[in-house]
């Protein structure tokens, strides 16, 4: 018995050893297979040769260069840059006499060794100005990196190989930060932060030729436009998307890179010369204090104050997931999702996984997995490698295959993770992230360690929640840090750069105080000898004529009170922005004498109070929209010629409401087809074509149709730029090209721009210069072509859904009324509705719904994409029903909204919700209503 037991023990021992041996051997084989499967083992990256990087792929914030113990997050050269902004160089004489070889010979210097970089730094330190440009690579890198820097002096061109010299670029620090040397860039917004990110290079003393184009109001500000205009050089745009990591660089890429910097000094010289001519031309105009050269320099150096920050989210991939879900669930072409909750959960998990994989492998997220592929996977939930690859390939058909393969090598190596997501086996992020990091980067990980992902592994033991939740030791929430950085940048860019209130005084000739104002207004009176200076500090003048009325007589005590340059909400004084208590979409349509010289409803707010006030105003606009029955937005636009064609059809199958398309969607589709139509995948091209065809009633479209669709809803500023750029006439904004056989039928009819807000609303264009009143239903074609380029206003008339097949002319539609539908938010016919009641109370008064039948002028200066048409209709309704008293009480309602939301504690003395805004104008004032009426009468005689 004992012998049998011994045998059994021996057998069990042998079996156990054999089993353990098999287990360990399989584990070893599995680990060896894992280590060999990552594509990076056979596809190393150039950036892996870097010995040090300033911005790795971890979730930690970026650390800027710290000079002399400056505060964290402050710019190391802020004092030098601020000095240049306050006192910019006026002459720019160092650019005079720039003689650039317009043929650009083959001579250039390739800098790829440390000794050559030192020689370059010495040469640049002796220059007064040099041009700079950079080439970036972002597809095969998570944060992107600078692959090449081009530098040009008056004599030489240099190409700096920043891949070979990545760890030695600090040699250029003193030159780039020298305030005595001007660095010329074009579109430096990106270059400034990229140089900080990669090399801690900070630009001090910058001249941006793109900013000079803005100041000069050039039709375009692209470098290609400037090269062609000033140097007769055509830029090869096809090389923009090349892989700038390639070494050695091909000849065509070398020439492309050199051209970006080689001609910049010549272009800058030409632009500065033009600005100096304008400065001389306007120097004799005392009313114009604008200095073109100084403004271009100031705007350029403002760019230098930008600081690079890493985008850090509460939950990795959350912003990408939100963007994908928004586009998918709100796009008109998106299909219905069977299980929406599960779909959204899978999208978020895939985005989180993609974010981590991109950081580990130092790839862009779009290289790992495209947005289209994420939507397709979440919708179809594949569970095998073949299914995943097939779905991704199909989803990426509309993506340029020349940029990256589909599916990516990374997805092919880690497709198992996607299957785990589909089966909901990855668990929470706190468990999933550390486990994935160990599997990829651990001792037996499948992926190589690099300087970019090492920090991820070091901190893998920390839970994600602890990274993003404020700790007791005072470490700030990283989202708050990023938000703070964004807020500070916003303040630097958009807050008032000088005091708004100068508190200068104007006295009447009898010594009574009329108002407080700024210095410019005082100078205006003094230059025209209409006043005399009575005090110098603070300045005060006395008028030499008898003004019309006194503020206290008009119940306007607000204007005779001094005001502080602080936020009226919380009292912050280090920054402030102007805020309009009455939204501009309404105020711009007020009668001139009710809004001119009115500052009561323009207050100063800090960024935080401004955000609160703006949110409350947007909410109240929606209430106004429901109360008056006037939609906030123009939801659809349709071509007017097609409106007439459809209206003549008696076929009940025609659904007029289905015609039309969103103005923004129409512009985007037309722009894409005009720019990239021939290069687009067929399916995408057809999709965009269908959108434009919807605007034209479904008929075939031509290139001319696309050009006309491009300007639908454009603001005049955008239209002027397009006219300068392409020579388009304003008449193209409304006309369309129809088949020849229909031209005669259409010429006699209205060529209107119809906008659809649930039902049909049509806008017909009318010229202010027309000698007689032209009916909106019968505009002569010849007169239309002649006068449309001077169009100022648009007539609005409603067409009810019951009469969509037989739209009424504008003068007949007055017999109909309409109100907004509470369920659909569209205009519906209500022939029994009538206006009753009057305004009761100043703030809490209510108004009846808008009568959609009346005609109202729509200012064509307002974009159809904003609230302009809504504001116009509201103001017209108030004036028609209640007159100017309705406008005053409407303003009082908005002031109450402002007070209730911001709870201001520092409003200027005299500011009052019940402020009347009443003001008397002199006999000769252009704002005198009586004078305006008389002038209009003379014009009509």
C-alpha cells in the first residue's frame, strides 16, 4: 500500500513538473510572439533617434523655459515683446534695398551638423533681419514635430535639418530671442508655438506678412498669392502634403522649401512700402489716427506672446468622441442607430483606446483609426480580424489612400483590443489603461519603448481618476490648467488694450457739464475750433456754441457721471471686454436716432462675467423667438427660380417643404466641389452634388451654379473678398443659370432668394438706387442685372404651406397671418389669428405673436447664417405695432435679463433698467428724425 502511494506521489510530481514546463514554455512563446508582432520593430521612425524631447506623449503639462525664476505659465520674454508692441519699430529701414534673386539659383546651405549650426547662429547674429519658415510632420507623430527650418538672409538660403540636429537647436536661442533682429514669417501663428514645443525657441521681434495683408485689406493673404503678385512665382501646392521626414530631400521638395523663405524679405519690403505710402497719404487727415506700419508690427508681435500648451482632457479621447457623436447624430445624412446607447459607449471606448495607442506608438489618431472607421465599427460591431479589416477599409474609401494605408499596421497588430471592446471585456479606464500599457511597454511588452512613451509607462500605476481630480496638496485639475491657459490667451488677444473710459469732460458754454467722453471726441471739437480747452489734467473743454438740450433735462444723468475701467459685474480691473446689453442683431435695426451716441447699454465685463451674460442672452433670444413666432435662424435656402417652377406644378406629389438645404451645408458643399471636385472619391462627390442640387430643385448643376451657391448667405465682407479674388459680381449671389429654353419664362418673373423656415419664406432683392418701386413678384430681368450689384435690402414675404403650389405675390399675402407651431417650430397658417392687446408694464410686458404676412426690410449686410433676419423682423414688428415706445420697453426687458444673470455690483452711477434713452437732436444733426423724414421726402420728389 505504501509502495503504491509512493508511486502515485512520484507520478503526480512528474505530471506537475511537466504541466508547469508546458505552461512556462507556452507563456514564453506567447511573449516572444508578442514582442515580434509590433510593426514598429520593422518600421522604425526618424524621431526615435532624438535623445531628448520637451513635449512627450504623456498626460503631463508642457514646461516652458524658465528664465530668472519667472512665474509658472508666463512667457520668458514677455517684457521684451510687450516693449515692441508698445513701441514698434517705425521705419523698418533694414528691409530697404532687398535684392532677391527672382530666379532662385541652385546655391543653398544644408545645415545638418552641430558645427554648421554654430556657424549659422554667428552669421544670423550679424543680420538685422532674416526670413524663417518651417515644415512640420504630423501624420506619423502624436504631437507632431518640426522636420525642417528654412532661413533666408539677403544673400543666402539655409535649410536646417532639425531631425539630425534636434538635440542641438538650442544654439539658435539667442538669435531668435534677440529683440534687435527682426524675424520675418508668413502666417506665424503655428510656427511660433511649434518652435516652443520642439526646441524652446521663442520669437522676439516678428514681422508677419500675413498680418500686413490684413492691415492692407488684401483680397488674399496666402503665401502663394503674395509670391505670384510680387515675385511672379507660382507655388507648387501639391508638395504641401509630402513627407518632410524623407532624407535626403528630393530636388523638388528642396526648391519648394527654399521658396517659402527665399522671397519673404522681398515680399515684406513691398508690403511695408505700400503701408508707408498709405501712412503718408492719410497723414493729412486729422480724423484718421490709423498707422498702417505700426499696426502691422503690433499685430505681428502679439503672435509672439502665444504659449504652447498640450491638450489635456478629463477623459482621454472624450472630445474626439463627442465630436464624432455630434456629427453622426445631427447630420442630415446620418442613418438611424438601432441601439444608440450602446453605439455611443462603443464610440467613447474606441476613442479612448485610439488615444492611448497613438500615444504609445507616437502616431496621429487619424493614422491609428479614422473617425469614419470608428462610426462603422461601433455600428456593425465586428468580432473577427477579417470583419474589422473589411469594415475599416470600406469606411476609409472616402479618405485619401495615398496618405496612409487602411487598415493601419497598428490596427492589424492590435485588432484583438477592438474585439475586446465589442465584447465589453476591457473594463473601466482605470483598469484598462495600466493593463494595456504593461502589455505594450512592460518587461515583455509587444511595443518598443521610446522617449515619447516612457513617461506613460512610468506613471501607469496611477489611476486615471487621480490624474484629473484635484489633490489635497494643491495640484490643480489638469483640465482647469488647460482652461486657464486658454482663458489667459483669450484675454491677451481680445480684451481691451487701453482704457475705455478717459473721463474727459465737455461743458456747455454756460458752464454746465454735458457729458464725460474720451480724448478723441475732445480732439474732434478742438480741431474744428468748436471748443476751447479749459483744463488739461484730466482734459476738459467748453463748447463755443449752444448745444441742443442738457442731459439732466432729458433724464440722462448716466452721461454726466465718471466711469471706472472695471468689470461692472465683479469689479475686476486687470482686463475687460465691451458687452452690448441689447444684442446687436436687434440694435442694428433700431432707428438711427434711437441708437446713435448711446453708450448706456455698452458695459465692461471680465471674461467670466461676459460668458455668463452671453449665455443668458442666448437663452432669452430663444424665448423672444417663441414669443414673437420668429425663428432664430434661416434653416433652409432654395433657389428662387426653382421656387417659381415648383409653384406652377399641380402634381400633389411635389413636397415643397422637402426642397432647400442649410445655407452652411450648401456653402461647404459648393466650396468643396469647386476646389477638390476632380480629386474627390466618386461617392463623396455625388453626395455633395446632391446637396447642391437640392438647392436648385433637383436639376443638373453646372460650375456656374456652384459659384452662385458659394455666395448664398455670405456677408458683404466675405462677398467683397470673393469678388476681389475671383472677379465675381454681386449679382451671382441670387441669380442662377437655367436651361436656355426657360430663360424667357424666368426673365419676366421674380428672381428671388427663397429661404425656408419649416414652410417657405422668400426674400426678393430690391435696389435702393431704383427710381421707382419695383414689385417683388415682377422684377424686370434687365433692371435686375443692372441694379443687383448695388443691392442694399431684401423684401420678406411669407408663403403658407396651404398655398405652396400657388405662392401669392407680396401685395396679396397681407390677407394671411401665421404663427409658430409649438410642436414643429415652423410657420403654420392661422387665418383666425389677430393682434390684440397693448404693452403693459415696462419689463414684464408680453407681445402677441408675429403676423407673418407683413413685409419687412431685411438688411443684406447680415448673414443668413446668423440671427440677423430674426432681429430685423422683431424690430420691424415692434415699430409697426407699438412705435418707438415698443423699442424702449424692449430694451428695458434686455437690461433686466442682464441684471438677473450677472447681478452687477459695480454699474456706473445713473445706469438704470428703466433708462428712457430719450435725447434731443439739434436742427442740423444727421440724427434728427425730422431732418431724416424731410430728406427722404426730397429724395422721392
